[in-house]
């Protein structure tokens, strides 16, 4: 019995050791996978990606330039040789260019008009959709200072006040009342609180 118990314990210990070894191997494999991208490799990869991106950008720019040149040649035509051209050839060439320019201007106007009409239609449809949904666009309000109205009221009051102060005082005797004339004639007259003296 003691032998069997010792064997069972030895088997358990062996199993635990095998599990520990397995765990250690798995951890070491994970570490190796993580360590695949070393800083040097990352640096090389970045350089390669930058070179590739620069090449693609250059190719794209060349394609765009070639397409642009092609469109310009198509719309404007090839350059004309004016060496040794007489007046009639120059006149016909100018007429041709004039017709081309007027046609292009007409096309431009048509496109502008079509764009404006589409914008208007889009705006109308948006308004209809918002009306159906019950959502209304709030108009953008202009920012106004809340003190502006107070300043306007104060300025009005100040204007009224200044108007009264700015009235000219009239010193001409034409506009004096008769009572004022009588008061000036009697300089030695009775004061307000005294009774008039009786004449004998």
C-alpha cells in the first residue's frame, strides 16, 4: 500500500511538472511572436512604406498632369503656327477663336444656370421634407449687443436734454410782455410782501 501511494504521488508530481513545462513553452512561444517586429525591422518597414507612398503619389501626379494636358489640348486645340501667316489667315484664326470663346461662354452660362436651379430645387425639397417631419430650420440670428438698446435710449434722452439747453435766450424788447415792461419802469416799487402805499 505504501508503494502504491508513493507511486500515485510520483505520478501526480510528474503531471504537475508536465503542466508547468507546457505553460512555460506556451509563454516562450508567445514572447517569440511578440518579439518578431524589432525596432530595426519597424524602421525598415516605415522606410519602405514611405518610398512606396512617394512613388504612388508621383505616379498619381503624373497621371493628373497628363490628363489635364489632354483636356487643355482638347478644349483649346493645338497651338497654331503664326510664322509667315498673312492677314487673311490671322483674321480667320481670330474668328475661329472668337466662335470657340463665345460657345464656351454659352456653355458656362448654361452650367451656372443649371447649378442654380438644382440648388433651388434641393432647397425646396429640404423645406418640404422638414415640413413633413415637423422639423423647422431655425434661421441664423444676428448677434446683437444687449446694451445697444440701453445706449440708444440714453442717447435719445440726452438729445432731448440738450435740445432744451440749446434754446437761445431772447433779449430783444420786442418779445417782452407788457407786465414785464411795467415792472422795469417801477424800479422803486413795492416789494412782493409789502402793501402798496396810499397816495395823499
